[in-house]
């Protein structure tokens, strides 16, 4: 399924607000092309429920799997809804003459045979006219520049059907544009920091009892107005005001979710990036990007699931919470640094980084990993020869910094024989039982990072001699085997850090982060 696939059914008001909130950067459309589906016919189209959702999924699969298209039309317009289909911020696939320059709008129905000006056909027509008018106003399109698919002679399609008269559609579009203009002050009055048309779901009601992520949330929270957002906030957390259908309610942030952070992906701070919520493009989710407690849902008139607008009341902290025992490092950055270590060692492309001075506290794992990856990046960049030239020698100050970081990591420093250093790392903490029990207790991260550095340095025996480690040249022959061992050891050390941060308790904490697949 396309990563930018939408498939969301929206009303006219929701569509207008969404169009006005989007920013076109990568693609600048120049017009609109109108189509009709022919098949399915209007009589075959379900407006809601499982049949509607299945139809949308089947259409997407048809375009991608059977036709091999990277996208499709931008909208499917039906009786009651404007169904957002392909990403409107990018060009779609709907007509060979207009793909790169025009939006594609499909009207549900066969307007060679089905009536376009009465009954259900007229409902489809009026929704399509509204969508065209909204896009014309957004982009300054001239209504007379509307194109029909039939005008593309390369496609040879009698679309949108012989009962659709272009002059009549254009006249209706002009009238709709005037009606929307009269409503613009109300639409434009939405604050810039309000997030529009966000899918909301309810959580914590009967049958969905659960703990919440924040330890300061008192019992009985389902009976109070509250929300969950897909990121953890530091205290004091801002409040959130929810808007729906002319109603609004002030809520506390009581939980983390829906969907993120979890195995599906990291937190989604869409309110900072300006992007649409990640859940909207994840086919496994129900597209929810905010959760409401039963009390909040009831007060705002949300029946299980629906679209809301929301905004922060008070400043939204930009940094994740440091509540509880996780206070030393960012686990996301640790994972990124471990990935950089592997990329550097295997000579894969790594984005350039700037090396800061060595001013690292020895107990900060994130800072250690940052410094190590930057040193390896600098080492590889400076030591790699260019075609027809010899490798440039490593500057003395860079070698000194490598020695500094190794001394910070290695018990007793690297000025002692390697056997003494390894001997001081001692026995495996508990994972292999008491016999081997303490071989690497408390030193797994250090040993893993040292090993990665030494394995990288060992690829150049001359460099090893310069830093006084010439005896390690044999490592170059086992680097490919050593790398996963060293990286695994570092990762094991990270888990050990996490265990310490969590208090190393054998019983689960009283409160824990719960991410809800709403």
C-alpha cells in the first residue's frame, strides 16, 4: 500500500478546513481534471461501514497491484462524502495528459446511464462542485480552466460521461466559490496553532480499563476530561482544548498514545513538524492521532471515533519527559549512535557530523556514543585515500583525542597491556549464571565501544603504531567477525543501563506507559 495513501471520508466542511491547512511545497498544481468512475456505479457504492472501507482498499490495490501505478486520483466524490485518496500534496495518476499538472477528481457513478442532475447523482455533483470551488479559491484557478478527462485524446475516455455538461458544472462552481468566499472569515479565524481534522478515538471506558503513562494522574481519570497524545511530555504538562461541532472542552494530558511510541514507530510530535499525523498513512492503524477519555468524548459529542480540532493551552514542551528513573540518556539517540557505529565500521554512507571537544562525563552513555561515532567518522574521512593519492596521515590532535576517549572508557586506560584492560572488565552479570556471573558486570558498554574503536583502528597498522597499540594489528583479520560481537555487547550494555534506570525491580512498576492500538 502506498505510504501516502489516505482513504479518509470527509464532509465538505472538513475538506475545506483540510485544504486550507495544507501547504504545497514539492508540487505546484495548475488545474483540475474531472472524471467519473463508471464502475463502480453509484448504485454499487456504499457510503459508510465495512463495504465502503473495503471498496476504498480494493481501489487502492487495483491501481497499485494491477495497474502498477505509484498513485491514483486525489479524490473520490460520493453522495455524502469527499473521499481523500492519493496524497494531494503530490501529483497523482489519473490522465496521461494531466497527471503532472492537475488534480484528479473522480465522481462516483456512470453518467452515461445514471442521472447527474437529480437524486443521488445530483448529490455527487454538488459535492464535486464544492471541492472544485475550494481548490480554485486555494490556488487562484480560473473556473473556466476546468478540464474533463475526455479532453485528453491520448486516453480516449468518454469521461466524466455524456450527461455531465461542462458549462453547467463551471456555472455551479462559480456560485459555490461565492458562497465559500462569504464563509472565509469564519474559516480563516482558526488560530495558526490549532490542529485541524485530527482523527480522535475514545479510550479508558468500560472494557478498556488500563493504567496511564503519567504517575501523577489520580484515579478516576476516565470520568474527567483528558486526552492522550503520541509523545511523552515533561511536567508541568500543558492543557489541551478540543473543538468539535461548535463545542469545546479543556482537557488534561493523562496518557501517551494512540499508536506511538511503540514497536510501530517512535513518538509522533506532528504538532511541531507541521506534517499530518503518521497514523493517517499507516494502514494498520485506525488513523487516530489523539485519544479522549470517556468524559471528554461525551462532553464534545464524540461517539467512539471522529474528527476534532485541538490546540495547546499554554506552551507545549519540546523535550520528552524526564519523569521517573529514565534520566541519563535518550534511548532514541543511543539507537541512532549504535547504527552509526555499524555503518562506519562497514564503510556504509553516514551523514557527516561535527566533532565537539572531549568534555564527556564518564557515566553518560549517549555522550560517549556520540563522541565515538564522530571520532570514527573523522578517522574514516581523513584516512580514506582519493584515487591516485596516498592516504593522508591522521593528524596528531585527532590521535590524541582517540586516546582520550579510550582512556575515558577503558578501566585503567590503554597505556597498560590489553590483557590487563580486559582482565579488569571482569565476569557476565548474571545472564550466564553465577559461575561466569560477573565477567563483564558494569562494563559491557565500555568494552563494546572499545572493541568497535580498536577494530576500526586495526584496519590501519600504521595508525595503531602511532597510538602505541601496534600489537593489535591482528584484529584486522577478524574485523568482520568482531563487529557484531562488539555491537551486541554495546547494546547489551545499553539494556543494562535501562535496567538500572528502571530500578532493576523484579516486579512491574505501579504505573507504566500504555500505548493503545485504538
